[in-house]
């Protein structure tokens, strides 16, 4: 999931759409070892080149497994970032 600024600006339709799934559990686990599990993160969105600016609009969705604050049992939490 890498694009250059040139690729974004040269897109014929003015929008560079993407729909990717990222497996980032290993990188997240290094940052916070309390995370038990993380499903692949689905990222849907688009880039728009406007004059000298590039605008990103995306949504991230995944399910993260964390220990319960009371019992420490694993709890699956749906996570969506608009």
C-alpha cells in the first residue's frame, strides 16, 4: 500500500480508490503487549489531488482482542475509524 505523489496526481479519474487488507498484528504487539489479537485491518478510501494538496479519505475496520478490565478474560472489540 504505497503510492507516490506523482501516481496520485496523474490518476485519470481524479480519485485514486483503494481497498486493502493489512496484517499489522506483529507491529502493534511491539507497541502494546496487552493486545491479545488483532484481525487484519481493512482500509477503504481514496486520494484526491486538489491544486497543491492531496486529500485522503478512508475508513479502517478491524476486530481487536483485549483483556477485560475486570476479569482479564479476552474480549473481542469491533473497531472502526471513519
